[in-house]
C-alpha cells in the first residue's frame, strides 16, 4: 500500500494530488482496518466455553427441550374440537338370485359429511398429561446439566494433563539452558587441564540426552494439547502456552439438591404421574359428536338428503384382562430399581468425598516435603556450579545433582497436578 502511494506521488502531474498523497500515506495504516483472527483459547474457562458451544450432545439436548414444548402445544390442540370430512360411495347391486338383502344394504350408501367431536369432563386427564410433559422437560434440562458436568470434568482433566506436560517441557528447557551455559565453562577448564577429556565427554552426552528429553516433552505436550482441542472441537494446531488454572474453592458435598440426585427425584415424580395416568385411563369418557352433510341410499336422490345429527358418546371400561394391576406392578419394579440406584449413588458419593478429603491432606504433606527437598537440591546445584569452576567437584557429581533436581521437579509437578485434580473432583461433587 505504501509503495503504491509513493509511486503515485512520483508520477502524478497534478500539484494538488502530489500534496495530498503524502498525507494519505501517513493516514493509511490508521484508516485501513486490518483483518484480525480470534485468539486461540489458552485458559481453562475458554476451553470449557468452546467445548460447550461445539458439543453436538448439548445441542441435541437443547433441541429435545424445544420439542418438549411443541409436545405441550400438541396436547393442548388434541383437546380442541376435532373436525373431519368424510365421503362414502358404496354400491350394493342385487337381483333375484344375487346380492345382499335390500333391507340390509339399501342398495348402496352415498354421502359426504363433516363431523366434529369434542371431549368433555377430561380436565383431570389433561392436567396430568401437562404435568407429565412438564416433568419430561425438567428431566431433559437436568440431563443437559449432567452432560455439561461430564463434559466439564473430561475437559478439565485433559487440560490439567496438558498443563503438566507443558510444565515439564518448560523445566526441561531450563535445564538444557543451564547445561549449555556450563558447557562453555567446562570446555575452557578441560583445555586448561583442570578436568579430563573423558569427564567432559560424559557431560557432553548428558547435554545431548537432555536435548532428546526436550524434544520428547515437546511431542508429549503437543499430543496432550491436541487431545484437549479435539475434545473441545477446535481445529487449531499451533503450539501455544496454557495459562495456569486457578484452584477451585473447597465446597461441601451436595445432598438432595445436586444434579445427580435431582434426576432420581424427577424419576419418582414421573412414576407417580404414570400411576395417576393409569387410574385416569379407567374412568368413563364422554364427548360430544355431531355431523352435517349429504347422505342417501340412492345416488340420484342424494342432493335432497341434506341433514344434521348430533349427540353424546360415552365410553366405560369394563374388563381388559387385569392390565391395570399389571401396569401397577411394572411401576413398582421401576420404583424399586430407582431406590436401589439412588441408595448406591449416595453411598458412592460419600465414599468418594471422604477418600478425596484424605488424599487432599496427604497431597498437601507431599507437596510441602517436595518443595523443601527441591529447595535444598537447587541450593546444592548452585553450590556445585561454583565448585565446578574451581575443580572442587567432579563433573559426574555435578550431573548427579542436576539429575536429582530434575527428579524432584518432576515429582513436584505431578503432585501439584494431582492436587488440582482432587480439588476439581471435590468441586464436581458439590453440584
């Protein structure tokens, strides 16, 4: 853009344009909007938001909630008057030795009528159906929250795994930088005769081994980060750093208000409503019926047979093979199964909560011990680095100090990741 404006200034033959173009040249960067690309997520909350937006399961559950609302509208429409158009043209030819009795068939039946029917005195049935649909909608919404919670647990666990891999990569790079920095000093000391060439070769192999470790940790981090993006439905493949996750609060165990417990409460309500639906199905049903149109036994005289009819239709159930009792038995089995699942879930959640509490205390002690050991190991490495310049420590002993520090750092990273996992699991149990 700048080169084009500059060329125009040179070739322009109009003085005014030659004066304006340099001004445009200065204003061009601010006046032209540059395309921007959305930043890739690097925090846990951003990954969770992307996973919720891209999850087809959550979209499916939201669609089922909308379908449930439509079902409620359909049930309301079923209680309105039902109008239908009917047409019939049936001929029954007969002769002296063939055909139906004319007193039965009338020789045929021809007609076109519009009929209407309207249920009466079915308010209890309608209200129970509405409550069933409402409970189904609440169940679908709760299933959506359960699915969102499972997705959150999966993405969070993978995020912690990727973050731990990134921390190991950063620590491996830091060790490699320190080894390369000491390599320059050791070469001068070996050339000065302070250390033997064989000792330096051992150090040289350790540096090359650390380079391989950095490459391996880089591949591991790329793989874990790719898995995290795969779970969230992201197509980004660049290697980016992850932000440190903030540890959640330490909430208490949720009781009957939890998402998982609410599922069994809704199931209990649904079973009671189904029992009421069975009872309502055995009550007498009354509806108004009426029709209007043309109907005749003769096709020729049908135009003179316009009429109407109307009345009430009553349906009373008498015997159906004890299906009512069988329906009750089926619901009783479902209720026993529901209670068994709920009792097992309560015991399981309480046991898991107590176990996580115990692990959290043990992990805190382990972290304190590892941090103290790492502090001592870093101090020994620093002292060994100073002694290495004077020849008071062998190269192999210095490498052992670095190896010990690396092991302590690896254990500390794993322990910190385990502590975050425990805290997030406790956070899930509070919902």
